[in-house]
């Protein structure tokens, strides 16, 4: 289809087509994870982030290129999951900045906005690495600038960008040795090109495109337990849970927050590029909405009468108990006076969550491998806590960027302590002292995580070769310090070899967290063998309940 420009309806269609196409191919992108582990989630994270962008676009009443791009930016910003999702949201943010004021967009406009997109994404990453999605985005932007001088039609322009982008993608293993060693191209770069391909496919069809939304993805603790027990309505001070999004506003979020504060509690007001998202418990949702409509366009309005909510889902006794505990915890958090510290931690597995509760974490976000929480999930947790200082422990390298993005969107005093593993998170919290200053605690926690090593036992999802070791699909693999240290067919045997490799003369404590696919008897047997080999170490066995990983080891 020979189009010289794209209007708002066209751009909406392109985003929907791109989201549907990525959803179809997300498993292919996931399979490009450098480690052949079952938690490759780059495709899933990018897909969920893009779907969040499309949901925002679908709420628009007026379709112009700049409004569609802004909606995509806002939606992806809040829905970003994992490092790949955060980078994608920043690409959309730059794209939106480049298309500001445009009712329609020509090739020259897209070339300029592509360049702003890659610049914005590079700035969002503290230490950009070549051979990643950033490289693919930059090279595609450079190609777009070159093509804009001669190309006339959008279709041919986009086709040539994708063609060149795939050439760049195939070179990423030469830029990043770890990709070459694993025999894969960069997953994020592949995801970006899948998105562009989906847009191109849609551009070349006259058919109506329907958005295919699926229900996969991480949920916060409160989302996972979306049911309520019968309650005494007299206990509810503010009866209406009111949420909405204000688009096309230049209002300062902090000023708007102060205006809404007298109208209720549990108030969350965060802003991005020309948008403000609001959550408030109030007795006057009409007044709140009247104030909001004065500053911009309203979307995603949701009002729940909390006095009439009843449990609609059939749940097991165990789930009901957890829901009740969670409700009590959230009620306690909302009723608490402002404290010096509030702690948020991400956890994988109910046993590990119990450990964090025992270490006085205020709010636990279920997530980690395969289920990275979104920026909005983290912001919702922040909103539950009344404290002068809020410390977030991501406990996964793929959640740190989303936590940092949540920090930027919130007006609270937030510190993201960049724990990359569950053992690091536990060690950091053990060393935490409420009586100390933030700076003293951060220094102590840095020292603590420097003294802990993490080991993980899982299985390979594809054939590969790493560090000269050939790995077959289905093999048991032991990972430590970013390397696969042991492989084999037997979980116990590989676990024993990994632990013996990790434990040294300086080791004093070994903690074994066994997952939901491992029996306690197996964990105890493993502990017994390690104790015989290293009788000067204390060995502790704890139920972790984590998925996909038979064991997580903490070596101190």
C-alpha cells in the first residue's frame, strides 16, 4: 500500500498489529535468552509492555499521530516489565516526543522521531552495552535518516529499515561475546524487529485489526488476590475506590496531589509526558473527577463501591487465609503513622516470602523469574506505605530498571537498592537497622551483599555450548556468579557439585532454599552430604517454594 504519510487511525492500527504479532512470536524471542534456562522472558516482557501501550491507545477519543504516540508512551511507561520493557517504553517516549504536534507523520517525521527514540533509550540505561536492543534501535534510526532523503512511501521505508535491522541483529554476537558463546542473537533486538515487522504487515493490509489481549503476566500481591471478605461497612472511612488517567495535561502532579489530598486517602498521583494517573479512596468521586476534567481529558475511569464488594471467586482455604493476611497487612500499612523506613521487596515463592516477612518487609511483590512486576505494580506497592524513606529490593537484575522508573514517577523519597538475587535481598535486610541513617544502612547493605554468593539449580530449555561445555535440552544446570558451573542428569548430583565448587575456607553459612518441585527429604539429604564435606559450616534448609528452580543456595 503506497502511503506517503500516516494519520492517527493508521498509527493506532500499526500499534495493534505490532502487539498481536509480538504476542504470537514472544516465545521465539524468549528462547534467545543467553542462559538456556526456563525463565527467558524478554519476549513476554516486551509483549506485556506493548499491550499496555495499546490499551491506552484504545481509550482515545481523538485520533491524531501525536495523541496516539503519547498514549503509547504513557501506557508503556506504567506497564513496563523487565529491562526490555523499560527500554521499549523509553523508545516509545522518544518516539512520542518526536511526533509532538503532528496530526499526520511523513517519512521525515518518522526518521526524526526514530532518532529521538534511540537517544531517549540510551539515556535511560546507566551503562549502555553494544550488541543489544540499543544498538539495533540506533542503527535502525541511522538507516531511517539515510532513507528519508530519497524514499517516498512509508511501506518501502519501513521494509528497508527492517531489512537493515536484521542485518545488524545478526551481527550482535560479534559485538557481545556472551551472545556468540550461547549461539544466539540479542533477544531485545529481535523483539524490536518483531514489533516493526508486525507494524509493516499491518500497514500492507486493508483488513480491520482487532487487539488480541491475553491474561498472561505478573500480578502484584493484591492483584493475585482480587477478592474481598464480607466487611463491616462502618469500618470504611472512604467508600469509593476511584482510579483514572488524565491525558493531555500540563498540570504538575505534585500540585494536583495536594489538591486531591483533602478528599480521601490511599492517594497515588504520578505523572509522565502529558499524563497523570490517580488512585484515591474517597466518598466524593464526582468531586474528584470534576477537578480532574478541569486539567485534561479523562480515561480509564474506574469507581468501585468498597462497601458493596463481596468475594466472587471460589478459593481454597489456603488462598483465603493468604488473602485475609494480605488484607490485614494492607490495612495495617494504611493505618500506620508515618515511619522512618518502609521496605518493599520482590519475592519468588511463598516460603521465601515468609522469610522476608520475618525480616520485617512491609510489602512483598510476588515476582522475579518469568513474572517481572511492572512499573505500576511497584508504584502501587509504594502507595501502600507511609514512610519518610522507602527502600525497594528488586532481588533480580531484570527488575531494577522498572524499580528505578517507579522511583522517577513517584514524589516519595525512594531508594532502589540493586539486589540481583534472593540471597542478596535477604542478606541486605538482615544487615538493615532502623536506627541508622539511610547512608549508613546503604553502606552496611553493600558490604553484606558483597559477602554472599548465590547458586541456582534449574534445567536447560535448549541445546547450547557455554565455556566449552555442551549442554543438551533437559540437562540439569547449576549456575553461580553468572556462569554455568555444573551440568548433568541428576538434580542432587549437580547440586552437590555446584555447592562443593562454591563453598570455600571462608564459608561459614550455607542456606538451601528448596523449590516447589523438590521434596524436603531431598533437600535434607543434600544438606547432609555437604555437611560431611564441610563440617565447619552451618547448613540450613528452608522451604522456598520458588518455581522452575529446584534449589537456590546462599553461601556466606
